[in-house]
C-alpha cells in the first residue's frame, strides 16, 4: 500500500500551520514551513528536490529566526524600550491571542506600553515605546512572510524542474 498521500497531506498541513504561525506568535512559523517542505521532499525520496535546495531552505529558515528576534529588539531599542516593555510586549502578544484578530495587533502594543509605564516612564514615552515595539513586530512578520513565500517558491521551482 502506498502511503505517500498521507505524507504529502502531513507536509501540506505543516506548511499551512507554519504560515499561520508567522502571524500567530505561539507557533514556530517558518521552521514548520521548512519541516513541511522537508517531509514532502523525503516522501518522494529527494528525487525532485535534492540537498542543495534543502540546504538553501534551511539557511532561509535560520535567517527567519534571526529576523524574528532582531526585529522586535531593534524596534524596541530604537525608541529606548526597557526590559519591562519587552516583557510586556511578549505577554501582550500571548494575551492578544485570546482576542483574535484585533488582539494580535493591540496586544503587543498595549503590553509594551504597560510594561514601559510600569517601569516608570511617562505616558508619552511609554506610548512611543509601545508603538516602536509594535512596528518592529509587524516588520518581522512581513519579513518572515516574505522568506516563507520565497522558500515555497524555491521548493516549487526545484520540484518542477
């Protein structure tokens, strides 16, 4: 019995969940996309997609992890965020998941703002920090989404060539 259909289905689900994970911070988005593409390549015995494209996909995955960390930190640092603001942004992001879809946008901003305010900053500075942190997160999501789309495109090109 040929079980390849099941493995292709698993691969597709991993890619779809990975794409959702780029927006939902609780899931490792781009790494899940990579694992899904790897499962698809493995299912057909690496005949269509060889090791070179997979290595490139792995490097793009590592870049996405770096982008994920740096985008939030750089956005926060540019506006002088404290550690409390970063902690608040993380907590706000998780709390925002319970108030989808608006919570995904408001949660990190509100968390960073509250964290900075608790840290002892004035409301104006706390708002600036909240906005800077939020912009960093949004930029990171956009970059990771672009990397994931490039990965899928590279995989498709290797598959059909």
